[in-house]
């Protein structure tokens, strides 16, 4: 069975609905302090934007969670995210941008990273994308909607140390194809991340991928 979705989803709202853990951030913090949960890395105060022509993934799962870290002034911050996991993925024509504002004497500075063009896509294993907003055309193959996050076995295991409710809402599929992707994310992790044709540039001003 294939399911095709067109259009955009505001993942921040989706994650808030999906996961009771979002409302339990304080309790999670207490558990971490007591050593009951392992802490994943703290996210920076800067989200980043990513565009791709196409992402083809095998072994897909998705569930809600909370990325905690700091804002640019060093204050604690938390972000509701939809965590998409892929056992393996190929990404065609990827662009990633992050803007650092208020750099002394320079103003805003944009870091732009591009890879996976020229016919050789980016390759990743055990890939996790912590996404706040996503717009794409999507096709899912053999999708299951409404499974418990801990039982979403088609994708990789839940990310170690992730602040997510293992009994919360999740979905999974044998494979997925996303095209015309535009996303705002707070974190990306992978077991391996092979960037063919990597180009990284610093540009004065704001030059985001979209």
C-alpha cells in the first residue's frame, strides 16, 4: 500500500499534539537530574533550513519529541519537534543554511552547505531529522499510522537519550520518497553521512536555502 501526501505540515503543532512528553518537559528534567535518562546533546540557539530535490529513505519511523538547549543569549530553551528516522537514505541536491545574526562589524553571516548534486546523492545510515516545519510532496509505502513510538520497528530504534514518550503516537513505513523538500530543523544525527561534492561557503548577509 502506498500513501501520497502533498502540501505542508506545521510540525511544531503536530508534535505538540502527538507527544504527551512535550507537556512533561519538567518531569523529564527531573529524571535526567536523577540519572534515570541519558541526555542527548543540547541544541544550539540557531535552527537551520534545508532543501532537497529528493529524499528516498528505507526503514522509516516518525514520532514527536523535545529538543532542549539554549538560545543565543545562553538561556535554556526547548523546541517541540517531529523526529524522522531512516535506516538508510539518499538525498539529491541538498542545501543547508544557517544564519548567525549580529556578528560584530559584519552584521548577519550565513553558512551555506551544498552536496549531492552532479548525479551523486548524499548517502546516510541511521539518519534522524529533528524537524519543526516541513513542506514536501511525499509517498509512503506500507505505512502504519498510530503505532506506539517504541514499537515503530520498521525504522531505526528511538534515538538514545531522546526526550520522547515511548508510548506516544508514531507512524512508520517500509520506505518513503520526499520531493521538493523545504524544512526547518534543530538537529540532524546519523551513523554515517557521506557528502559527495561538498561545498561550504560563508556569505555576508542573509542567504538562506529558501
